[in-house]
C-alpha cells in the first residue's frame, strides 16, 4: 500500500516543481539592482473616494511579502515568506506524514517526523531531501523612503536567520524603537540592531515551542502586536503549541490555534484564548477589546470575526478536517463520519441553541480569506472609516482579493457585526498597516499559494491635505519620541485623536516614575477628562502595577466609577494584576446594569479569587442563571471563564439537583473542561440540551475511558443529533468488550436512530480487530485502550445476533454491511439461502455482492460453478465481484472472462479483471499495458498503471516505473478519463476544497471562475491540465502579470494581447492600456491562485475530480434542476 502511494507521489513532486513554482531568492543580495526611487501605478481598484494609491516598491527588492511592520521612524520591516513550499511542508502535499503528524505533540516530535519521512522515502525531491528543509530562509527586509517622494530608496537585509528545518513560515513583525519582534515557528524572536545599520545584531527567542504539527502551510505564528496594556500579544494557527513558561508550566495545544500574551522578554506567558483555526493578525479597538478574524476550513464553514475573550474556547481542532481532507490516509476505513462535527453541528456559526454549548461563538462572518488587520484611528483617516477595522481578504487571485472596512458595535457583553465596505479590490493583500504618516501600507503577496515574483508594497494616500497634515504631525511625534515632552504635554496627548499617540503618551508616563504615576492617577479619576484619556491612564496604572509600582487604591476606586467603560476596564486591569482586595468590589459588579461590566468583572474574579470561594462561585452561577430573558452568550462564557478557575468538581456535581437549567448547563461545561467523571450525575438530566452536552463532554474527553464511558455506551440516543448518536457508537467501539459488540448490533437494528449511525455501528464492527487510532467521531489521534480483539472471537460472540439481523426486513444497505461483516468475522450464514439470494437479480446489487463475498468466504469448492455463472451477470457490481473471487480461487477460464471484461465489459468489471491479472498473470497485464493504444480502453490506463506499480513481478513493476520516469506529466495524463463524477463531486467538496474558490450550480466561492459549465469550454484533457498545472493555461481575468516598462514604472493586470509591436494590459478595474513593445522591459508570467491538486490528490481521486468537472454542462444542470423540482419535502 505504501508503494502504491509513493510511486505517484515522487512524480507529483517532480511535476509540481517543474510546472508550478518559481524559485525563491533568484536574485542574490550582491546582484540586487539599485532601487529606482520612483512611484509606480497602483495595482488594483480603489473603492474609496478619499484615497489615491501607488506602488511603493516591487520585486526583487521585496519578495513574497507576507506581512509588514512600521517602526517609529516610518521604516517598513517586511516579512518575506520565502519558505512557502521551499522548506515548510504541507500535509496536502506530504500525506505520508499525516498519521505521524496527528501524533505530534512537541516540536521535537515534528523533527522526528521529518527524519523518519526522509529515512523512509528519501532520497528524493522536495521534503524527502534533508537539504530542502534548510536551503531557503524566511527573511526580514528593512525599507525606507528617506526623501519622502512616495517610493522606497533604501533597503537592507535585516535578517535571514530563519532556515532551520523547524523554521517557518515567518508571518508577522512588530518594529519598535529598541527592538524588532518576529513570529516565526517555532519561536517568537526579539532582534536588536545596535548600530542602526539595517542589519540585526542579536537574535533572541523569547518564547519557544510553537508549530508542533505540519498541518496546513500558513497556519503559523502571526499577529504580534503591542497591547494597550503594554504586553505582547500574538497568535498561532492549528499547527499548535507545546510551550513551557518561566514557572515551568506546560501549555499544550497540539492541533489547536490560540492567542497568547507575555511581557517583552517572554515572561508571564499566558494562553489568552484557544480553539482557533488560523487567527492571523490581531487588533485592539479604542476600548481595549481584542479582535481577530479566523479563517474558514474550506469544508462548508465560514470565516469568523472573533471578539477575543480571556480563557474562551472557540472549538476548533485540526482533526475537524479529518473527514474532509485526511479521510483516505487515516486508519479508520469506512468507520468515519461524512463530515466533521465542526460542520455538522455548525460549531463555526454565530450563536444558536442547537450548537455545542461549550464552544465560544464568533461575532459574525466576513470575507473568505481574512489575513491582515489594522485599527483605523486618528485624524489622518477619512472620517467615514474611523473607528473601524481594515481587513485584508486574501483569496489567492488578485482579482478576487479585496480589503474591507469592518464596522462593529457593542451589543450586551459582546459585539454585533454592522457590516463591511470595500476599500480596494484587485490586489492580493496579505497584510495592512496604518502608517504613522496617515498612509495605508499593504503587503501585496502577488497572488497564488506559492512563492512568486509579483510581490509589492502598495500604498493608499489620503487625498485631503488636512488628513495628510494630521499624519505628518503624528509621524513627527513618533520619529522624535516623547522624551522631551513635559508632564502637561503628555497629559494632553492622552486625549489625542489617534490611539497610537495616546498609547505612546501612556507608555511615556509609565516611564516617568512617581510624577508620571501622579498624572495617570489624576486623569483616571477625573470626571472632566475624556473617556479615552481615562482609559489610557487606567491601562498605564495597570502597567505600573505589574512592575510593583501601581496604585491599587486608585484602581479599586474606579470600580465604582459612573462611566461603564471605566468600570469595565478597571475590572479588566484589576483581574490582570490579581488584586485580591478587589474581590468584594468585583462581586458587586456582577449585578451591574452593564452586561459588559458584568462580563469583565466575572473574568476578573476568576483571576483574583481562590478555588473554592463559595460566595463568589454562587454569585457566578446566579449571574449565569439570570442571563435568560435576553440571553447573552458572551456573559455565559465570561462566567464559565471564572468558574474554570474557581469551582470544584464536587461543587459542580451538586448542581445536578438545581432547578435552574442554566446552572446545570454551567456545571456541565465546567466539568467538561476538567475532564471530570462527575459528568455522570447529569447524564439523565430532564433537559435535552443539558443531556446532549453531557454526552459530548463524556465522549470528547478522558472521561470516556473511565467507568462513566460504560454508562454512555448503554444509552439508546433517541432524539439526539446525528453526531451525538454517533458518539454512543464510538463509545461502544472504544470499550471493546463482547457486550459492547452486541450493543453495536442493537444500535444498528434500531430504526429510531439515523441511518448513518446504524451504518456506523456495523462499520465499527468491521474494524473491530483493526483497533484504529483515529477517533471515529472526532477524527483525532486516540489510540485504543482495548487491544488484542479479533474478528474470529467477534464472530463467535455475534453469530446469533448477526444472523437475526440479516434475516430482518430493513434497508438493504444495512443488510449488505451485516453480510459483509459475517464473512469478515467467520459467521457462517445459511448457504442455501445465500445461494438463492445472490442469484436474485431483483435484489439490491450491493446486497448481492455482500452475499457473494459471504459465500466465497465459506470456501466451498461446490460454489465454483455459481461464481463462474455470475461472471456473466448483467449487474456490473456483481460481475466485478465474481471476477474478483474467480481470480482469487484461480478458477479455470476466469482469465478469459477477465480479458473479455477488460475489452468490452462494464468499467467496474474491467477494473476487477485488471486487478485479477495483476495478481495471477502480471506478465500478461504488462503486455496489455505496452500495447495499450490497441489493447486497452483509455478509461483503464490508470488502473493498469497502478496495478503494475504494485505488482510482485519485477519486470511488470519496471514497466510502470519506466513510464513514470519518462515525463513527470505521464502519470497525471492517465486521469483524464474513466472517473466517477459522483465520487468526483465528493472530492470537489472535500479533499480538493474547490468550493472555497469556485462556484458550481450556484454554490461555492467567487475567487476563481464559475465551473458550472466548464465542460462546454474545456475537454477532459484540458480540465486535467488545469487541475494539475493551474498556471499552464489561466482563464482570462484570473491571472495576473506585472508589466515593467523601461522607464521604471510598472503596470499590473492581465495581458490578453501581445504582438511584435503591441502589448495590451487590462487592469483589474477594466482600464485598457496599449503599450509599444519597445517600451516594455519585462512581463512576468501570469499567476494562478489555485494550488496544483496533482500534488495533493491520489490519482484515482484526481480522475474522479476530472470526471465531475467534465459533467458540468448546462444540460446536466438543467436535468438536475428538473429532478430536484420533483422531490418532495
């Protein structure tokens, strides 16, 4: 099996490198041309009337820009993601690593996985070569516009330190006056440039242990910012973490994303929020609230706006992609859900009662590829954009990428998504920063999902001179610093319109010792001061408090302030400082008129009080229970955050007798977090919602492996959601006793359960001996605790049960599965009945095949004539099964039937014939292969190749190897015809993740062309090429080239026409520019945003995908629509 997948993969990797990606860092530093110091036209379309734009710098002076930061002097530090596919693997292109990756918990595990992968499969191209992991660095480039003409004129390579095997991708940078912080797995780095020569002198990892998984490329460390409280905040995607903090505490989140915070030296590290998928950039609003924008999983879910609340869990785990992207490489066979619980239970959605209640839901949904974000603040920003987030929405294709202004408003304890508006379109922006000068700076990655030569920095500049003047004033403040400002001036700056200036003044006052502290106390308490002044003064006191220099009395007094936001943020700061004296004041605020104050006070109580504080715990339950009439989900999770730190297991268990549903629910959610067997006390709760949540909690945690798991296995599951019923099946499989096996048969026979659950029960029995390590519900690594079970013993235990089950009148698919099971575990069925049944053409084909398998399993020579007779059956599946058994028994004449099927039989039977010849006569199959133009239908070429590649006869296998070695495209070409469009539709929606970018029949994304009638435009061979090598032929309007002129300027757009005299460029806004050929210096190849799926899909899946695409015609859609109209609800 391993060789079956390995031979094509070598070819796939070679083809990928040959056809898809440009080499990074093609221009060495010592050959870098001089900067032209000239503006070039803006790449995209500006949708806001208040801005004009231009290109600030372009390739090769900036390459693969993933993010940027701006230091106080206005210099840009650009993170170049050069290791994208060049040093950093991705499970979609290295599926052999998948099962090992699911086991990885530490970065050392990942290194071991690489070493094992190389040892097992190397030497070879790409990730099978040790040098591949260390050849290309991620880099930081420093750029400056020293003369202020709107273009970069100074450049230096700040650091190319990041090219160890575990490094990358480097995705975010925070440039401050005295240090530059850079997030690059596996560490958060702090760099200094003592001589300010543009080259880092020191590199120090201030926090390590990030990126324990391979997962998806780009799910890395991101978003490092300086919080309003003076702490560093940053995020990680679901490549996960295993970090030991300064106190020796381990923070473990393998396969989960999170937000962290720490001091500037890495001390005081906290996991601030967890359960995120790929939260990239972070940003604070003016009231101290942290937000991120989490990415979609490309599996039918949506991207999410997340109000990042301390100690919340948003529910994501990398394993949620198992049924979609990893289904075929995990060990669960057919014992898996059709879709993850993330999708089935809509865990990604805004709050609804039907969701898993332990999940902290998002504020709303926006964009498809949220990436960079900045807070729009100050008078250099057009008034209609102030107080909003600016979000880059990277969709691969520049034409489909845009940047959005996001407007949120406070609602209760949380927020409401008011809407978004487009600011720019047509630029593949990965990140954005509001410069101190008032300009917006964009990291334009250039498009696509790999390194390229199209990267630029784009700039938007306010048209209004007054806005520019405001930006210039702010830039001067930051360039010079506030060291020469007196206290009065600093006090005034606390009320500056720009949050960044207010923060700068706040930080400066913190540094001014007792005099600065006096100003902070005065302003925080002043009723005449503006709200923003007071908040920044309050946050400054929090900074002093962490240094042991604060004023606790002043902070405690602010809990009684008349202003809601002051009380709320006082609670937040006091909680961060863990001021025990604030207990009573915070307790009173649980009844505050403001839900926001209640929320942040609850969280603060969780930090300042001790576990077991009965009065506080009771108040938290009461606050939660009172949250019913206009339910506020954020308030619930705030109370849960506190209870997590304060409640005890025994105390929570006592809530099982509470008359209040919300109290019982809160207790269950607490017990889930602590993996407590006391969840059993709620298993018979009268409320269906509570009972459902208990089942989830028991199954999803370590509680399943206690005696409580036995109680769960005995439930019937009636009336519960499909995914919850499936957990009962999974519990019985995991417990693994004969009694549990019989329970699975009972569940399979229960007509009150979902059909898919009943089927899952039988699939679980079929995998009984396999003892799979992949959880059949959640999809994560969960090795079995009961070993040594056998199919033989299972057959002995279930003989009567299975025979009775098969005799029932029920859905034929269930009978077929049970019949297959009987053969697999040696349960002898009544052969006379089976022989009669298999010959009954009126029965379902799947059932007849299962029956034939059972007959063959009995091994009686007397059944050979029956098998021979079925070789002529008109049902293709039965015909194919008869061939399989005929070859398996080496029946006389079966080879001729095989040849006949290969020549003219149904495809499924012909494939069975090919497999049979590979087993019994590989030399003959080799002959057919070598004369395939005459001897084999093209639909069978891939099957013949794959069978030869696994043949035991060396010369037969050599024919396959020779074919693959001649041209890397050879193996791909075999997938052009012969696929199953229905199976291909599943690939399109799952492993291929195609719906994220393409529409079919009105469903899907808009980043790529609509494929609803693609078969009317492209032949199957062309469809195959577009999937394997998307850059070869790019659909008009979906590829982007950079046209550089000899005068140093550049245009970006598609190039539909080129002659010896003319080059035509059509910009994303539709503007047509005709250039003389003599004016053009160079034209880059068009970039396709689509990843080359030949790297990620096994050849049979690729063939099915092509078949699906080849079925996309207007006529077929009309037929389906007509059929749908006839369906009844």
